């Protein structure tokens, strides 16, 4: 009888704890506005990691980065890493900008870098930009026939 009472109490406790856990309200990860998958932030920098678009074995890891260097100045770039040496590894870097309230990102600048018979490539630049905008970096990464894409959150740049 004592074992049965302990078992019933434990079961009741388990059910009550499950109800309490599921009753918690989910909170948003951020109160920052979001535009096309990117939060519009006032952070110093943002890094976005790649999601693979094609199936394959060559693309290991990739990322894009956007950092505020001061009023009217950003660091923008990306890196692609292959699992082994392949015929070519490429990173295409696209810089986009938007103001709060915009419905889409607009093109600002782009470039690419390719290394042949290599396992990685990286490219970055320091850009002087117009203040009062959020800037993000979007990269397309490729290693042989594998392709992936990454993008950062928007980083607000003050006017100089």
C-alpha cells in the first residue's frame, strides 16, 4: 500500500510539473524589428553561418560578417571552408542596406574571390558608407559543386 501511495504521488508530481512547464509563455528572442530574416540591431557586429543549398560532401563551413567600425564605416566579408582541397572554393560577398520601415533590402556593393586547388577562401573590405541605415552582409559560398548561403543581421551605422 505504501509503494502504491508513493507511486501515485510521484505520478501526480510529474503531471503537475509538466503542466507548469507547458504553461510558460514563449518569449520572442528579440524585440528588434526583422526584415527578410535579419534582425535590425544596434549591435557592434553580426555573424551569419551558412545553410547548405545543395547536397554534397565538399562544403564544410562558411560564414559572413558585418561589423561597425565607427560612424560611416563598416567591415564586411565572408569565408568559405571546404572539407578537402577542391578544384575551386569561392565566396561572393553582397552588402545590402535598409532603413527601419523598409520592406526589403537594397543592393549596396558586391565582390567575390575564388581560390583554385584550395580548401578555403576569405575576402573582406572596409567600406565607407552612408549613415542612418542598417547594413547586412549576404554571402554565397561554393566549394566545387556544393553551394551555401549565409547572411548577417542588420547593423545600424550612424552618420559621421
